[in-house]
């Protein structure tokens, strides 16, 4: 049986997969089972932060796998401890909890915010305000946090206590903050799945100020924006705000499953022994991979991310079929005249892998994509966009 036949027979049909089976990757290039070569402008979905099979990353992971792959969280392990130090130093946050995915990181954020509300504001201060068009994950609680009705059919009842307001609408946020007994405001600074929409800086700063006045926590979901993606280590650093809780995942371990929730001085002691946990969370192999990736996301790489993001925006300016370009750094949304799904398929035929978000083309290339490959990839993508409009 072919891979496609096996998949179709034995795997639940939750994904609309493209008809390609990738077998190998090196940096920002991928090869399928027919030996066809592609330029990767998606990094999975912002996961392979330093591309496919980065040598230092692969060695760090292989060495740790050959040494000790897992021991429960009832014991100390070095990679996890070192990783937490790196994350705190690069973020200014105080402590880290490790899980395995974005949804799990957000579950931790939600639990912590609720506990903080109980401890500091009263039993019933548990409402979490999120934004319309947001995406926070696929578990029941993170689906409830997700402000898109399409995700809310079929799976109810959902946990209570989530209120959604339109992004960049300060009056709506003010009203929600006054009318509810709030534990937290939770938001992505660039809504990824929602179409790569960056929030207004002034709006975000004002929301943080209003929330702080009533001791309502600021939770920033950096699952997609984090780990260098936007040209800062974490996107909130671009917004000049000081969140109380930050969740992250996708790119942090360079391709291995890992998520984390970070806390500041306000929230670092909210979760105490026995209140939260994860069997696999922070496992040594993923942690060794994450140390290898995050320790190399330095000022020079971040400057490079911003420069390449600029290049993408420049080269798309006035291009045929391009209406608007959104996002920050190497997190790019392209509003197109044609159908985004058709463009994605055409680009893939022509040897470039891209993503979509709503009706936009979405680009999340490896942070270290070589300039020559980015230029080659963008030239092809522009042709695909022009052909499809
Ligand atoms: C992908 C994503 C999630 C969910 O992450 P999983 O690892 O798939 O659970 C949550 N929030 C944001 C902003 C994301 O982009």
C-alpha cells in the first residue's frame, strides 16, 4: 500500500492533507518521496525554527536520546533546568512550567490565571477575556478560549467564564473588564490562525494598563509568535508591555513537541506543589533540542529575521495579485486577489511550500533561511499568486 492509502485506511481523517509525502529536509529545503525538491516557507507551522535537521540541534537531540530520554518530573534533569534559565534570561520572566504543546501551555496559563483570581480577587473572579478571531488550541478549555464560533459547534458543553471582544476595540474591552469579574485578558499579539493580524500597539498598551488597574492578569499567547518569529525573542517585547503569563510552544524545541508557560513576579508562586503537572513535560530530549535552538536566537539572528521580513514585504509591494501584507518579522500574511488554497497548491507544484490562514497566504519560513533561497522562493510564490488571480 502507498503511504496515502495507509493513511486513508488507518488514520482518522482530521486533516485535509496535500498529496505529498515528505521524506527528508535540510535547512530550508525539503524533498518528497519522488525526489522532488521544495523551498520551505512554512517550517511545518512555525515549528522548525532553524530549518530541517539543523546539525547542532540534531546532535544535541541524538546525544541526549543516547544518554537519558526520560525520567519523571519527580526528579531533576539538567536540560530542563538549563532551558528554563535561558528562557527567563531572554524574556525577563521569572519561572517556567513545561508541557508538550501550545494547547497544554495555554491550559496551564488558564489554570494559573483562575487560581490567581481566586487567591487575590475572590472566588468568583474567574472570567478570562479573549479576542474574537483568536486561536488558543484544540482542548476543550482552549477551544472555549478561542474566539471563533466555528470551533464551538459539536463539542459542548464548554467550561464557562470566557468572554470574547473584537480586537483593537478599546471600548469593548473596557466594557468587558467592567461588566465581568475577571481573572485575565488573554491574547495573541499577532493572530496567527486568524489571518496574521498584528494588534495595534496603542490598543495593547492601553488594555494592559486597564487590566493592571484592577489586578486582572495579562496572558500573552506566544505559541506561534514566540521564539524569534516576529523579530524579537517574544512579540510582547516589541509591544513594550510586561505580561504576567506567557505561553509558547511551536518553534521552541526546533521540531520536537514542547510547550511552556512563563510567569512573572506576580504569578510565579501561584501554582504550588500538586496543582499542576505533566508526565512528558520538559522531557530531556525535547529540552536539549530547545536549549540548542533558543541559545542561538541572539540579537544578530533577530536582526536578520527583521531584515528578511522587510525583504518579503518589499518584494510583494505592487506584485500582481497581492492586495495587502500583514504580520511582523517572519510571520507574514498576504491578502491575495485569487483563492489562497489554489495559490498554495500552485506554489507547491512549482516547488515552494507555503501555508494559509483564513483567506490569506501565510509565510513562516525558518528563521535562518538563507537569503538566496528566500529570494528564489518568493520569486516562485509571486508567479503562483500572479497566475491565480
Ligand atoms: C498553534 C497554536 C496553538 C495550539 O498549539 P498546539 O501545539 O497545536 O496545541 C495555540 N495558540 C496559538 C496562538 C497557536 O498558533
